[in-house]
C-alpha cells in the first residue's frame, strides 16, 4: 500500500477512486473498463505533472519517504555477492553504516553506505542511519582494505546527519568524520559516491568525498536540515520550506553549482513507487562512472578529487 505525502492528495483521491471501480468491475455486473482506463491515464498525468514541479521542500519530503529504498534495497536489487564486514577494530560495530565486498555488473567493489531501516525495529537497530564514530572508523578500515586489494569504492549516502549524542562526542565523533573524509580524499582507487536519499552535513560528506558524486533525482544534500536552518534563522521550524528554497538542497540546484556531477533519474512518482527500477538505474550510472575512471593511477585519482572540490564555489 502506497503512503501518500501531503502534496500527493489529489493523486491519492484518483487512485482510491480507481481501486473502487476495479472492485465494482470485479463483480461482473457493469463494464466500466473504459472509465477505469480514463482515470488511470488522468492519474498518471497528474502524478507526472506533480513531480515535475516539486518544490525543494517537497523534494525533501520525498527523500524522507518511509518507503524509499535504502542501502539494503539497493544491495538486493543492483549488486550481487554482498559480503558484509563489521567492526572498527577499536570500539564496536555500528549498524548505521554498513559495508563490505560486493559485485556490480561483474566488477568487484567495496560497497559502503548508510542504512536507515524500513520499520520501527530495524530503524532503531540502524539508529535511523545516523552514524557513530565506530561507523566512520569502520568505513575508513574498509576503504583502506579496498586500496590494498585494488578495488573501487562505491558509497551510498542516506543520512540526516551523524549521531549527535553525548556518547558519540565522547568517542570522538568529529575526529572520526574528519578521518573518514581524509580517507576518501587519499584513496588510490576509483571512488563513486551516490546521494540516494538525504545527504546531511558532515555525516554525508564523510562518505561522499569522491571524484564522482551522483545524486538521485529527488534526493537532497545540505549542510543542515531545512528545519535546523529555519530554527536558527527564524527561530521556528515552520519556516523549513523557505529554508529549503534558500539552501539549494535539490539535485538540480547542486548540479548547477558543481557540487554533484550527475543526476540519476527516478521512476515517475519517486524511487519508492518502483524501487527495483530506481536501483537498476543507479547501478547502471555507477557502473558507467567506474568505467570512466578505470585505468587511472592513484595520483591522477587524488588530483581529480582535489580539483572537483576546489572548483566548488569558484
């Protein structure tokens, strides 16, 4: 069952009417096939037009949709042979950041990303995708392992931000994020990052400092959440829509600013309406980017990374 967002209510009403007519048609008493087809066409057109005109705040809502595919969904649909590796060898295992060996279209890669979970129990287990220091230190360990084995690194970013709790600060959250960012920039193998949902603050940058940064069509990427920005500037989170507009959080804005390199199209109505198609599109885009980086030596890759970040805002 589809969970509708506030701005999707007109679509929801049409699809509810279509469901009612299908139930009526199933009885065989009336032939209303033509009417059902007319409403289906109207619903598809309305959905497409709605998603073509999304505001930054509406895109933020889509990026946070509870049914949006997360790390494990992309692993299941776009990758094969995933072998998870756990622990930072210092403190413990953080399930908000998951990583391990995987295969993408026949190519062995080191796959790392945030996992938010898809129900109450799994969201609590994965800490809603908010990584702790041990998660980022695990990411560093896996990136270093990828370098030793000559494997490209692929990261899937989907977090509202790193975990802000006292225990995370006690264990060196800022240092762990900085080390993870440094590890990305120092990699001697190709790295492709993809913002698949929310890309929030340093918790996202720590896994996204790659030479190629992709972004799903309705994902968002920013230094702070719109609500957080609104609370600082206007002293109220109710100004979040205005904050989202001013912050340029959308893939379309960020491509124009040079913050990302490529937008990956989503199915009409968002990735949550067809997770398989979204995952396959992302896998294809990542594969193409890795093909373009193949054969480049370590110093060239580091130079490409440095140049792309130095160009931002120039």
